[in-house]
């Protein structure tokens, strides 16, 4: 008598295929049939039995989190666009504030410092806290802070009130950037560079369009017209509320519901000393990138007006062109980093801008515009690659890394703007660009970054 026993739900583990023998052909979808010797798991009276083992077929979960969630990434990019568009109004109206309140370059630099230092000091703290206890609905609250800052800036009647308004706008950024960067990584589907670049593209485009809107709206209508941009902040609050609902329902958040203990942070792939050294190099590279970028974003219009005698709207059009190049470079850096690696992108983006930065102070008006576009395009491609590289260096600390990168960038931009303003007051605005032209040489320090990516 022959009896067949079917055993289901036995997983088949993929391994190196054994040497094929005659009569046997075992594959992932095969049925394995083997005789059982008498007396082993059967009665001795029955001469033979067969056990048929059918493998468990694992079906991948068909949910939206398995791939790139474009709706969330586009929503984040849109809100980044609106957020940074509103923020870019602050430096865009510097010529108006300078004329209305009789400010010098040093006081202009302090406005930038008030805005950027608020964001830079709080962002790493916010990132560290939310790594352990994520707070999805902090995103619309952050945009609400920026809304209050804009309304205060439109109604400001004194220099001190302008400083407070700029600080409020920076406060909104301190929460928005690290949490949005975390959500972008959640929605990336493993395409971290692409997701970070798409998110950054919105911010860079917003920074580019802000000065153009200031030239068309704020310059002819005055400081009070800044309040019109509160509609953009309200739209961002609505969109971010929807993003926060998705964020709160994400499996990574659902698995934490009911827990009172903080999340477990994965270990870094490198020893602690090498991680600290790599982070120090990254911060120095950000110093080079952001101080030079700040010299253009904060004082480029003054440079063009003084050296080439341009009108304020014409100078702001050229600033818009530079910031548009920054937006394009920001988006290009992430996908290229996904394909060729983060470190080569960092090499090229910082050191590659050096020859153009060196020529800029001695160029005529046409070549000044061309060189500024090339510098913005090349230099901006570093940021997405730097953020993803640092997040891979410190896995599980997405918020802290984003907060450090964004915060340090803003802080360096603020300190650089204040210091460069003082230099411009003493030596002239053209000297600022001669001094800053050597900053991209610091990109040589990229050689000290460890190789943490698999060879491609």
C-alpha cells in the first residue's frame, strides 16, 4: 500500500543550485517527492509512503509604500516651493528695507542672521527629538509660524520688529525641513537621491521665484504687499495636513502606536571616530558651499547695481536667473548620485565651481550672468548628495542628519552674510567676491570622506 502525505507552507530558501542529477529537477516552484524508509514516521506494516513537500509561495505586498509614492513627494516639493518662496522674500526686499529704514550692510546682514540662526539652532534639536518620537502634524504647525512671520514683516514699523519677523519665518523652517526630509525618505521607495532632489527642487525653485515676485509685486506696491503671500502659506498648511495624515498612517508609524519607549536607532557602518571625522569634513564642505552661495543670494543685487549701474528690477531678474540655475543643479545632483555614487557628485559640485568663481569678479555684465549660472548649477548639485551620504553614514537618524545639514547650512549662510556685510562696508562689495572666489578650493577635503557605498 502506498500513501502520499502533503506538507504545505514549507518555505524554500533560495541558495546556490546543487549539481543536477538524473531524474531530479528541483526549482523554486517544484514539488519534492521522496520515499520514507520503513519504520521512519510510518507503520512497519506499510512498505512505503511518499511525502510531497510544496513550497510556500511568498507574494510581495501590494501596497503603495513598496514603491516611490510620487503624490507625497510632489506634495512635499510643492510645500517646499511655497515655504522657500516666502522665505526668499526676506533677502529680496533688502533694497526696500535699506532705503526705507536707512540701514547699512551690517544691519542687512543681521536680518539674515536673525532668520537663519533661528532655523539653524533649532533644526538639529527638532531632528533629534523627532527621530525618537516622530510628530506628523508638526508640519502644518511649522508653516503656521512662517505665516505669522510674513504678516509681521508686512506690518513692521521698526528695525527690531523686522528682526523678530525674520526670526519667526526661520522658526517655521526649523521644524519643516527635518520632518519633511524624513517623510521624503519614507516615500522614496529606495530612490533616496531622487526623492531628496525632488524635495530640494521645490525649495530651490521657490527661492528662485521669490525675488521675481518681489520685483513685480513688493517693489512697486511696498512692504505691506508681503501680506499677499500669506495665501501661499495657507495653501501649504492645507497640503501639509494631508501629508501628515499619510505620515501618521505609514507602516513605520503604525508599528509604533502604543509604544512608550523611543525608537531603536540602528548602528552606523563605520566606527564612531570615523563617523565623527566624516561629519566634520561634511560640515567644512557645507561652509565652503553655503558661504559662497550666501555671497550671491544676499549681495548679488547690490554688486550688480554698484558695478554695472543696473536698476533694482533688472538686478533681481539676474538674481532670479542665478537661483533658477541653483534649482536645476539641486535636482540633477540626487539622481546622478543614485547612479554614480554620492562622493563623485560632491567632488565635482564643490571643486568644479572654482575656476568660474575665480573669473567672476573680473567679468563684464554678460559674462557675470553666464558665470553665475554655471556656478549655481554646479555648486547646488552637492546638497542632495551630501544629505543622502550623511543619512547613510548615520542610519536611523534621518531627522538629526537633515536638521544638521539644513540647520548648519542656514547658520553658515547667516554668519557668512553678516561677516560679508561688514567686509563690504569696510572694503567695498567687489572685494567680497574676490575673497569668496577661493572658497570652492575647500572641496579638496572630499578626499577625506570614507567610501561607504557599494561599488557600482
